[in-house]
């Protein structure tokens, strides 16, 4: 099975002014595409039962694969999965992205964080203070409880048995052209383009 770069559900300029067109184009067509190509190359060297797994299963079972292929699968499989998830939880603000969540996801956030404002504060802290490259996540555990956590590089919470439902990419390639070293400004802008309906869909799966 060859993995493929997913098409974005919006144009490269659709998330302006929060994420600029050039960043979106490079991030999707170069960075994400590069992870997909390297994942496919790495998978040519693995047993067929590993090669045929969908990317989320590869990441979930990372601790069970042979040592010599774990690092490339972790980096390139993670790079593919994490970016794919990131694109799907974004929505142009003109089409309803951003704002505060409603429905089941709002109730779950209130239940597990006390209020949306507390959740946002905790998430912002993780996203802005993560050292180096990585992601900030909202995840669901086996009992249905929500929590937030950071991961380094292309590590993914799936490997630790958690189900991610919202993520922000805080690698410099995600924001440096527009925001340079001002990561907190990028994180603040990102709240305007979250697709909360999609986050709720992921919660309900
Ligand atoms: Fe990225």
C-alpha cells in the first residue's frame, strides 16, 4: 500500500490572515508531502504485514515493530498522520471556523477542564512553551476523559493509547514566514480557524 498526500478541504489562501498562503502551500505540498514520500520509502524495507497497515495502525503499534524500522516509522508515519489530522481540524473563519465549541464537545470540555476558558489557557500554555519542535494535542483516553499534552518532533499520542481529536503544529515551519519567533501570536491566531464540528465528530467516533 502506498500512502498518499491528502487533498486539503480548502484552498491554500482560505485560512488568511491567520495562516498565510505561502506557509500553507509549503507546509502541505513540501513538508507533508516529504513525510509521505519518506514513509513510503521506509515501508519498502519492512515485512508486508507491516507495509499494508493504515498509518494510524502503524503509529499505534509502533512499539511492536522491529527496532530498525521504528525510527523512520515514528518520524515519517507520525509526520504523515499528524499533519493529516491537523488539516482536518482547520476551517476558514468565514465559513464558521473558530469561536467556542457547542454540543457534546463543549460539554466534555466543561466536564474535564471546568470551563472553555480553563481548557484554552492550559492548551495555550502547552502550545507556547513546548521546547523545540512538536505539537499540542487534545486527546481522549479509554474512559472518554479529555486531556491536553505536548509531543516532541513527530511523536503522536496514538502510540500511548490516546485518541487525538485536536492538534496544533508548532514546528517553526508552521508559522515562521508570517510570525517569525512570535509563536504565541500564531497560537492565538489559530483559535480563529478551529473546526469545532470536526473536533466533535472525532470525539464521537
Ligand atoms: Fe508541520
